[in-house]
């Protein structure tokens, strides 16, 4: 019996040690919300490196052309990233038996896929679908912070993240149109770089999306760490078209309206795809051909909580709203973003009413 | 009785759940004994033997083996004990020699330098020296038993604890083993022999303990048990003549045999012959071990309200 | 005692039969790949297997990825299950204890012997895989591409060899936990098979729970959690995070289950 109690005590100690490492209390900081906002804004160009975990609870329909996005928002992703500066970075998505690296240099991005043993270079298009590098906490926080004012932020308790006590800041969307209830950002007290970001949908207890550092360093990574030399025998290919959004933007012969649902079109979207609003109130409108729209429509129709009429298929997954216009067999507009359902519907009406057809080119 | 104690237990008890396998046993084995530990199958013999060797832990009671408390001093005690418990056991894919070498190397005191010669000696003693390198798997039951015995003898122990050592042996083998054990005993090895065979114990042992349903119902020198009963057995065709001649002291009789209370067999014989009785055989009556054991068992049954 | 256990291990034909069975699977895979030239689709199949067709020198790693999830732990579970329960069933346990071999000492010797079995098995698998890789697979293109890390940087041959050795060592370490659990169950179960099945049940449960989001709290404690982290040794720079955690977790398993085996075995009545 005495032996067993020794063993049981040892086991409990080990379990507690493993659990305890994750539950160390965070030291509170008395820095005010406005000061934190200033710090995080000032750190947008800061360099960093680390090990990142993102976890999304958004079950998006899985269709060709969007499956990577679905995985990004609906699953757990682990990454290692080195951020020299906005022009030079490398984000490596760690897969069980391989990895996919994005290496950014100036305005080109090289994609290394170990499992396909293939390296592809592409220009950074004005419009594209989200990718891993958009979801690392500093980049995601910078996006959410766009348009946020001192009046939209408040302090929340600090949280222990990547081994440091990170003071927290809550962002409330400045616009009523946003479907995001609030987004929480915890930052590195030393550098001001966001270490953890949580996005909460209206009326949900747990975050719809979390991105956080597990290991973090605010030191500037060396240029070696953000460069890439393809292994001998691998030819670097070149992609003219990055993804379905880029393709539509370049080749679709329509122009979306300048303003939908009261939201301004972003200056960067001057071709077929329209990006409206900013920060936590943002939406993209992509014209889609019939052969791509149809499978997407079917997938959306099978998603829980689908709202379907003859001319429109709409789905809300957490804070993310998706609307696809057009009836079966037709092309249409795909609208996706963090807008309320009502706002998204209005936006769809506006896009359909006001876009300009350029004729066949 | 000043010989040194080799095994001494006091109130040794083992319970498995609600079953009491060994109930308050006080064993007393002295140096130089060939101790016969007799009991039916299931009487608790093997459990007792296992407790002595530290394999089974006693529920209560004390044990001393070779003068030291067990199981706490197993490090000092066990190297001086050779044992065979419930038949021999060996790695079936290895030869007998290799089995012995492995078991010898596994524990303390198995010097490597003389291992080969010790193994040869042990094998010779048990009559296995001529055996080839076939794996133990191919051994007969008797050969395995001999191998187990060789294992027990390997380090020339002071105490041999053997549980049913002659199981599976042919009569000649039994004879050999018996001789071997007696030889060893003569050179100073104390032998603790557990068996359910009365005759085996009667033929070899100097001291007997009888276990009955977990209790030690008898423990004594064999010679004491078998002391003369004070009666003389007379075999003769002239039963009636003897009865009239010895009226009053004949206790039992049948057609050819009488039991007479008489302390002097030689005098009795002379008297009978003088009276013209044809004596076929005449001897002082001795109790057989069987009688003693049955008596003791019955008495223990009485004591605990079992058999009336 | 440890030496005795090692001799018993090496002299037992079953040891070598088991290793041969483990080894047969990567051999079969190598032959099939060489004959058909059809690799798994990118992103499917065990780690490194899709890269093997181009570069045969990676086959030891691919072989590791093939045997690590099931074959190797199965063999370890069986060997560990035998440790005490097998000796007990054979009757030799009582003779070892009478000899006398201390019970703690016996447990430690058994664990060492199981790990020796793991080392033997992994080395045999790696060596055959190396030969097969060189003889059957991808040899024509080796000179053209050269080995690349998972992160896409070129690796020199010494670097590849060094990392491969590290990966082999890590895979061996991963079996420590299985060995300790098997040993513990072997002191409890009456039959070696029962102990082996119990160990396998734990591993299967662990693998299953890893895929379950609801079991998130348990993830850090699951024995199979970091098994595939040997892939991290081939990233550039090497990602030590999971490898280190894997090693610590295995050590924790050894402490807990060897301790439990000890607590149970010290007071166990040996009645077989």
C-alpha cells in the first residue's frame, strides 16, 4: 500500500506538472487600453519569429478551389514563421508528413510543397483567397484593427501566452454591419507584437477563430531564415493565376459597383472582384462562372442552417457569412465576409443591380 | 535437541481472500534433518513452501530460515537455499546446460569461473551428465525433474527445499534420487521434503510434519512416532492354543494372527515355543506412519467439530 | 541479470521471427514500389514514402514511418507482455526469484531487454531498408536531385545520415512508454497475451482519441501523441519542440508505469 501511494503521488505530480505548465497565472499589467492600442499599432512593422497554432471552428463547405480556405478556418493549423519585415518573411505550415512553406520576397511569393516536391513562384495579386500567412497573430490583428478607434477598445485581463503575461485588448467593431461581436488581442509587453487573437461571433461563448503563438521571439530573424534556395533538381515553376479569386479578378468581364450596403470599395480592388469595407467589417464579392458556381451551390445547400431561395443561397458559419446569387445552372456572385446576414443580403442586391458588364473580351 | 534451527515459523498464516490456505503453522526444522512435510493435495503444503522461499507473502506470522527472518533477509538466506517448487521449469528452447548457466548467472554468488564445473557436477549427481544439447522441450518428464533438482543443487546449498521431487520418475529414478538426497544429508545438507506420498516420507525422513487443511496437526521425530506400541504380533496356525495360554493379554486376533500385550518379545517367544506353539513369525508391533497420520487427522477433525 | 536477459533475448528464435515479420512489410512495400513505380499520392501514405521513388536513400525513414504506427508497437506489446506473465506461465519466474533475483532488479532487467529488442528491430529495419533503397529504388535520380529537407533546403549526405540516426533513436525512445505499460500489465495479467492485448488497447485508444477534438484536454498525455514527430527532425531548422516533448512524455510513462509495475510486483504472490 505504501508503494502504491508513492506511485500514485508521483503520477499526480507529473500530471499536475504537465497541466500546470499550461495554467500558470498571468501577471496583470496596468497599461491602459489607449496605450495598448498605440503599442500594437506601433509594432505593425516589428520583426518576430515563432511557433503558431491557429484553430478555427468554422465548418465551411468543402469545394474545389476553396478547400484550403475551408481547412484554414475549420481546423487546427500549426506553423512556424519568421518575419524579417513586411517584404521578407517565411511561413511554414507544418503537416504531419511534410510541410508547405510560403516564402515572401518583395512582391513575389514562393510556395514550397514538400509532399508534391514542387516549388512555385507567383506575383502577389491584388485579390486572392486567404492563406496561412494571413492568419498569424500579428497579421490577423493588423487586419482586425483597421478602422478601430480608441473608443472601440477596452482592457481585458492578461493571459499567459507563449510563456509571457500578455495584456489583453478587446476590439469592438465600429460598424453595426459587422457580424463580429468582438475580437480580443493579447500582445507581447516588450515589443507590442500581438501574441494571441480571438474572434468571437455574435452570441457565441467560445471563439470562432483563435490564432496564437506557442513560442515567440521578438528578435529579427536572419535573412537566411527568410530566404529559400530550391533543392538541386527542383525547377521553380511560375503561377500566373494564384487561385479562383485571382482568376476571376483578372479575367471576368464585369465591374462591381463602387458602393454596396453603404460600404466603400477598397482602392486595391479595381478589377472584377470587389472588396468592401475594412477591418472587422469586410466583404469580398467574386463573380463566378456557372461551372464553378454549381458545385459550390450544391455544397452550400448541404451546409447546416442554409437559407435557400431560387435566386440565392446563403449560409452563416460563425461570424462568416456567405451568399451565392443565381439559380441552379447559372453563374453568380459569391459574397463572403464578416457582415451580418441582413447587410450581406443588401450587398448582394446592390452588386446584382449595379455591376457593369464589359462584354466579351 | 540442541541442533541449530534451520526453519522456524510461528503462527504462519496465509489467507487468499476468504479462504485460509495456511492456518497458524509452527514449523520446526533442525540442522541435519530430513524433514518430511506431509499433506494431501490442497492441504496448503505448496503455499507454505512458497512462503518459506519468499514467493508468497504471509498474511501474518513470523518465519526464520537459516537463522534469519524471511522474507526480509532474502538476500542472505536464499543464496544458501536450493529449491524445487511444484515441478521443475526451464526455458523450453534452450538446452539443460544453458538453462542452468542462465539461472546461475542471474543471481548472486554464481561465480563464472567455476560455473562449468559446477554445472557438470550437478548434472552428474542427478544422472544427466550424458545428456546431449537437445532443448528441454524434448526432455521426458523424468529428465525435467532431474534437471530441476540439478538446478537446486547448483550452488551446494545448506538447505534443500523440495516439493514433490520424485513426481514423474520411474521406480529406479526414485531410488536414485532417494539415495542422492540421503547422501547429501549425510554431508550436512538439511532437506525439507514435501510430499503427499506417505511411503516416500516414511522411507527417507527423520522428522515429520503433517499438514491437514492448512493446519499442522503433527510434528515429531519419525522414530518417536514409530516407537513400539507395547504389543507383540504373533503369527501362528495355533491361534486357539495361544489364546488359552495367554488368556487376558491377547488384545486382538484372527485366524492366523494375534496381538499380545507384552513388553518382552523374546521371552514371549520362548514361552510359546516351550508350550509347543508353532510360531510362523513374531515381532514387536510398531505403529505405521499411516496410522499416526490418520489418528492425528481424525483428532484435528474432532477438535474443530468436523468429523465426530 | 541484465546480461542474462539479453542472452535470453538473443537466443530466442521468437525474437528473430518477430523482427523478420516487422521487416517484411517495408520489404514488400519497397518491392511493390520498385516493380510498379506507383508512389502514393502527395499528402497520403506514411511520411517520406512519396519521396522515396525519387530518392532511395530516404527509404529507411519511410520504412520507419511504415512500421512505427502499428507493427513495431505491436511487437513491443507482445514482448513486454511476455516479460513477467510469460515467465510466470512457464514456471521460470519462481526459480528466478528463488535464485534469488530481486524483484525490482528483475523488472529493470526486463525493461532493458525489451528496449534492446526495440533497438535490434529498428536497426534491422533501417539496414534492410537502406539496402533496398539503394538497390531497388530511385537510384538513377539520386545524383540529379540529392536529398532535400522537408522545408525544401538541400541536405548534405552527412547531414542526412545524422538526422536519420536521430530519427531512428527517437523512434526507439517512443517505444519506451509502450514497453513500460506492457511490463506493468504483465505483472497484473495471468497470461502474456492478456497483457499484450491490454497494451495494444491503450495504444489504439490513444490513436483514436488524438483524432477527437473533444479529447483535447487529454492530448498532452496520450502516449502516441508525438510518435510521428521524427518528421520534425527533417525540417530546416530542426523543430525540436515536439521531439523534446515526445521524449519527456515517454520518460514520464516509464516513471509512472515502471513505478506501478514495481508497486504491484513487490507484494505480488507468485503462485504460478
